[in-house]
């Protein structure tokens, strides 16, 4: 497994797709930091370093959808290119193939997140003056990041499960985006329109969607209930998607 992970990691980070994605995300983070600096110089924004970190928190919800791109960069149309068929024909266990690519995608995604946020934070610290409330803002930033990571990983696991079992890229994107973006509004609509036990079940199901914790606005700093909710939902989707995806892939004919 170690040799397989090493090989998969080498292929993933060497792909132009992943490198371009990483470069674009880091550039967008740097551009956002430069915007805060420029607006501050022009007198339109007088925020501190900590406030700049807080302004990035609403963008965390986009990470659920950006995880789809990470999965695509790592999986990289392996049905179309025939590399997946070659691995299976070579005799590699399907469990190793599946879990190896999933672990590689998770590592590649976390590296992308780390480098993107690091670029943003370092530039903001260099360009934007410190403020008296910065430590509180830094804690809030780290708290919301810690809560967001398992939700991103859940979206990544879901995407990988669909990619392993649907051969075409466009149907994969449609299915994943419908599941990520569509379930929450459907259950919220049922909560408003339905009554009695149906509304209660709709609320339970809504709280189990990956986007539900992100919909919550103000959260108390280091609220253990919120962290438990985010990690519970994220791990549920990660484990469930992996179990279903692996079970289907184990029985799939590879053409």
C-alpha cells in the first residue's frame, strides 16, 4: 500500500491540472489580500489583519464544491485513459486502488487548502496592520476551519465514489452537484411545507447534509456541539460514501 500511495501521490502532484488548480487558488487568495491592502490605502477599508481573516470564513462553504475539482484532478479521467483498467488487469486489489486514490485525493486537497490559506494569511499579515481583536479573530478562523475540514472531506469522498462508478465526467459532475447543492433546499422546503412527522424527519435529514452546518451563521467560539455536528456529518458522508462506492466498484466490470 505504501508503494501504491507514493506512486499515486507522485502522479497527482505532477499533473498540470492539479498544479494549475493550486496556482489559481493561491493567486486568488493573494489577489484578495491585495484588494484589502489597496482598499485600505485608498481609505475604503480600514480593517485589521484579524478582520481580513474573518472575511474569508464565508468562502469556506465553497470548499465543499471545490473538493469536486480536487477529486477530478486526482482521478483524472482514468476510465477514459484506460489506466484504471490497466491497474485492475495487473492484479492490484480493488480495495487498494480505491482507498489509495481516495487517500491521495484527501492529501492533495488538504495540501491545496493549507497552501492557499497560508498565502492569504501571510500576505494579509505583511500588508494589513494588526488590531486589538486579532487573537479572537484568529481563533474564530481556526475554529471554523477545523469545522469545515470534515465537510470538505465528506464531499471529496462522495465525489470519488461517484467517479469510480460512473465512467463519464459530465454525469459525475451533475450527480455530485445535485447531491451537494440540491438536498439541503429540498429538505428545507419540506420542513416549511409539510407538517407533523414528515417535517420532523425532513429537519433530521437536512441536518445530515454536508451544507447544513455551513448554513448556520453565528456560532459560539469553540462550541463543542457545533464541532461534533460538523465532524459527525463529515465522517458519516466520508464513511458512507466510501463503503457504498467501494462495494459498487468491487462488482463493476472495467472496460
